[in-house]
């Protein structure tokens, strides 16, 4: 096991959480693009099953980041809106991108939780924020794949 200082560990926590937040921001941008290209019923299903849960998890993750950074004297960070990538006229492309980004965010946060850093140098609020973020996005990839199946291939 590698020795580390508390500051190094907290820096690692914030870096990993920031990477997850950036993935969620990309997912939101992708879902927004898909929403604009869908018919009303499909757009409503996308909003209910993916956009709202991901947006809520994104907000929770940002609040977790801000609280932990502030508590330990790290600078604030503003997470900016991001692009959904190269334009496509096909909303399926954006939904696929969102599913991939949500899964990447979940994986990043899961690895952070598994690292034990949140236990070693974190606090209960950090651990709860990570868990709540993951719980918020847990079903979104499956709902995205279900939506993709309804579009046909």
C-alpha cells in the first residue's frame, strides 16, 4: 500500500469526483440535444427516465464537491456546461453518448468509493454524496437502452 498525505488523498478525491461530474455534464448536454430532436412522447420519456435523474445527480455531485473542497481549504470550482460532441441529426447518437457518459461517471465514482480514500480522509457527508449521486443515476443507462430499442435500429 502506498503512503499518502491527507492533502494528496483529498486532492485525489476531488479530481476523481470532478471527472465524474464532467461526465455527467456531458451526459446532460447529450440528452438535451436528443430531446430537441425527438417527438413529444419520446422526449417526455427521455426527460422522465434520464434527464431529470441525471440532472439531479449532477447537482448532488457538484454540491458534494463544493462542500468537501470548502471544508478542506481547496479552491472553488465552477463546472461549466459542455458540448454534446460532434453534431448528429440522429437523436440515438446523443442517447448512446449519454448512456456511455453516465456509465463512465458511475464507474469513476465507484472506483473512488472502492479506493477507501473517502473513508480514510473523507467524512460522512462526502460518502453520502457519492452514494446518492450513484443511486440517482443507477437506472438511467438501462432506461436509455430501452428508449433506443423503441426507436428501432
